[in-house]
C-alpha cells in the first residue's frame, strides 16, 4: 500500500511541498525570539508583545485564509500565501527598526495561520476519500520530519559565520529557498 500510494497518489507533490515550506516556517518560528534578540536587541517584554501579536494574527490569518480559500480555491490561496512568504522573509531580513519589525511580525503571524489552514484543506481535497486517513498519517509524518533541513541550514550559517546580526539576517533570508522549493513542487 505504501509503494502504491507514493507512486500514484496526487497528494505526493502536496506532501513534498509541505515538507519544504513547513521546514522553513518551523525553523523561523523556533528561532524568532532569538532572532529578535540578536538582530534587534529586543527586550523580553517587547519580544513577548511581538510574539503575542504573531499568535493573534495567526488565528486571524487561519480564519481569513479559510474564507479566502473557499472563494478562490485552496491551491490558488496556498500559492498566494507561499509567494507572500517569499516576499516577507527577505523583507524581515532587511528591516532595521522596531516599527517595521512589528508590522512584519504581524504579517508573519497572519500568513503562518493561513499556511497550515489552507495546506490541510488542500490536502483533504486532493486525497481520494479512501486515502484520507492514510494520506493524513503521512502529513503528520512529514510535519514531524520537517524540522531537518531548515535547522541544519540555519545552524550551519550561524556556525560558519558566527553570531553576528548579519549571520542571523542571512539565516532568516535563507529560509526563502525552501519556500521557493515548496512553491515550485506544488506548481508543477
């Protein structure tokens, strides 16, 4: 059953794309508070407020993109979200002051909520009814293993270039590569 699923299921590109972009997004979210501290010297209270904004916007993004996906289709919504991430991560790596950081963080949360909502919806539409349980078990496995390439890349950049602000900025922007890979896989 495993061989058949991986050789003929139309869900394989979705799962592969999910592996790449989820790896990048989990890496960003796991390192975000460190990024705020190392790059911006953000005090703990400010970090907490920014992270709260990210969480609130994530909830709003999940709801908003659920409605958007219902109107324009899940694949199109997923592509828009990935393109937004491709734009957002380099901007986040380039900004220098607190106000743009807060705005960018709010957008980060908004699109974070949207990506997981729409990905699950798209996968459920892509899978055949009899594949739903089996397909979502692989979704869970891919979700768990999607903390491999991104952390290695991020950690490798910091290990090689040191813990300077520039190293963290490069690490943040480098996650865009995995988002692009995910977009390419889901587009073809």
